[in-house]
């Protein structure tokens, strides 16, 4: 197993554990308040790590395009996505909500083909169709 696969599997385990805690917390907490607390924890720990690793100097080297892209990613991929995801978790079952929300690679693959010119190979199309079939089966 290569290092990328190892870290991807560790991430998958973390992604699999997190919704359990989120669902428990959302029994009492409003979704947007929960997103705030989650983001605050992320900011605190990330800031601590960046300072300890002396990586804060790179911010000044980023272009405006890089800043805009990363800020938009935070707005769409963190704030909006997390708020909608937490609302779905509060209202639905983890076993249904997580796979549907986790189907974002389908959207990412299609948008990457349309906007970034990435190839939609036969295997990617087949994988995309399988994801879509999985979503239909979960309904």
C-alpha cells in the first residue's frame, strides 16, 4: 500500500466516524451553530499547527486568483455544504444522508470535465453511473 492510499484510508475512517458524533450533537444543537463550533475547532487547531510549523509566511505569496479560489472553496465547500449537510443529518438517518452527501465526486467529475477540461473516461462514466444508482437505491 502506498502512502497516499494509507492516508486516504485514514481520512475515510475519520469521515466515517464524524457523522456519528455530528448526529448525536445535532439532537440538541441547531445545524448552523454546530457548523460554527466545528469550524472554530478547525481554525484553532489549524492555526496552532501552521504557527508551530512556521507555514504562515506562504499566505503573502499567494496570487489574488489563489485567494479567491480558496475563499470560494471555503464558502461553498465548508460553510454552505456543512450547513446543508448538518440540516440533512438533523432531519434524516445517517445511513441515508451520508452516502447521498458523499456523492459529491459525481458532481466534481462532471464539473471538472466541463470547466477544467478533464477527461471523462469510460471507467469514470461507469463509476458515475454506479454512484447515481446507489443514490437511487438509498431513497
